C-alpha cells in the first residue's frame, strides 16, 4: 500500500501511457499528474486491480480514466456489449466523468455514453446498439437496461466504482453487486472511495483480486487547504447575512437539508437581487444539467443545493462553501466542504449557527477533525465582509427565466402484443407540462 504525499515531479509519458492519450492531455494543458494519478496509473496499466482512497478533488477521475483508456486501446466493442464501465452514484457525477473521458476516448478511437435515469431512454438504447465502448452509468438505469436485455456485460474488460462510499450511503450496494455479478469474470476492477465503511470493505473483498492500494495522505483534503469558520448569529439576522454572502464576488455554494428549504432560500436570494441556481431531486434532469452548466461557466455564481443532489457536484473554482443548514453528521460536513479547495486550490467553509446550534456544530466539526474559527457576526460587520466578501445586494427582485418548451416526444418502450404503445408511469414520471397522466375510466 502506498501513502501519497508530495512526490517528485513526473510526467504522464513517464507513467507509460499511450502516446495518443499523452498528446490529448497536452492539448488540454494537462502535463503533470496529481499524486494519486502518478501512483495508481502504473499499477493499473500493468493489469492490477486498484483500490484508491481519496477525497473528491484529488484527481481520481483522470487516475482511473487514463488507465481505463490505455488498457482498452485497440479493443473494439460489439453492439450492446461495452468493454468498459464506470459506475457513479448520481447523474451529475456520471455526466461530469463523461465530460472528462469523452475527448480522451476519441483520441484513441473510442466513444462513451452516459446511462442514467431522467435522461432519454431511447437515445441510450440506440447508443448501445451502435457498439459504444465505454458506459458511464448510475446503477438504477443500468440494471433496468440489463433486465430488458438491451445490453450484456460478458465482454466487460474493466469496471470502475467511483465514490463507492456514497453509493453505499444511497443504498446502491445491492444494485452494484448485481451488476458486478453479471460482468465478465476475471475482468479488471478499480474502486475509489473516501472511506471503506457501510459495506464498501465487503465489495473490496468480494470483487477485487489482490488490489494495489493507494491512499491520498490528506484523505479529508479540505482540512489543510480550507479555512473553516462557524458564524454564530441571531436567528433574525440569518436571512440578511445569507443574502449578503450570496451577493459576493466568486463561486459560492449553499447547502440546505430539504428541497423545500432550497427553494425557499433561492427565492430569498432572487428577491434580494442575487441570481441563483437551485439543485435538488425535485428538479428535472434537463433543469439540473442546465443549472450546473451555468454555475460552471460563470466566474461569480451562487448555487443552492441539497446533500443528495450535491453528491455529483465536481466543479473547480468554488471558493466558498456555506452550511446554511447544519449537516447531519461529520461525513456530510466533509463531503459538503470538499466542494471547495479542489485540485490544489484553497477555499473557505462557513457554517451558520444560531446560539442553540453552536454546541451541535462543535461536535460535528470535532468528529470531522476540523478546528474552525468561531465568532459572532451581524449583518455586514467587518468580520463577515473580510472573511466572505459579503456585500449588500441590490434589493431589486429578479424574474426567473422560464425553461424552453420541450418538443421531443418521450420514449415509451416497445409496443405491446395488442399493438398499442405501452405507457408506464412511475412515481417520478409526468407529462412534460408537469401534470400527472389521466387514468383510464373502468367500464
């Protein structure tokens, strides 16, 4: 097992990667590997299973992605039989992984596709028919396609489990096992996780063969690269203080507990004149994708998110994380805080706490191994402004932009024997106008 620290500088070419991949990285201005990449890639391209332990922001997407692409270089996929699979806990994370892999895959003649719920089913089926090499998938939709026999995994050379601990937290381990049980026996396995609790250690024992283990020393990377603060405030001041922080320059993300709370806070920001995006499970996939894209593209942007939705947020440049609502436990605190101080950058983490919440927050930060600065703040006081860059918002309410009308018809699946199209509405299925389908009257 290796414990990664600041090692001597090396290059991707020296790691043994295919020249086409090195050239593609050079074209993107990526020349020096992060420690977890330098450590895992040689073992991975030598054929070993990999257990990588590192927090988000440590560079593990390229760590497993480059090794995966190198190892399938020259191989060819058959229709409905991919040769590489990356499993991720959320749609957003799957999409972001694919954004990293897709241009590199094209450099060696391969294609990739995202397989996830809330996205057009028919397009995913058609992509599989064409013989796509790499699937970046969430467990639920992948199992759905397996059960409908739209794909098989018996030609799968490499399977990657990314954020395995988060998949465990979300209850996906049975689905992950079902998928791996259908995968080609003897294939290579990479598992990346911040922790090995909640059944992840069982996955390692069952599915990885004598894995080479590599651990980023700063496993909770934000401790060393972020400044942590607890702002103790009067409940009556919380809205004003939040609005002022949101009006700052830079990328900020506010975490709340519930979908309703996220919408309420976003409305408060909009009414104060702050443009904001909202990310939670109640939003359609199209809205979530558009919101995240805008957040990435803008230098100064505010995002309000719930914990579950935020599991897929891997955006560089976030320099402030605000715990508007206290996290449930120290793991959620570290996960939320890990949205900043990514890729070697620094950041700040602020928790808003009333006097009654101060003791609870203290217990959470202690278990997280963080020693925050604790201070009382009031709206626009000197400490608030100097630490966060808070400023008075315009106070001119913003009008929310309406989403474009969607004209594409939904995919309804194969026709039934009676010749009529099968219509199946699950708990999350609605018409495009948001209404529920009418039920047929019984005669």
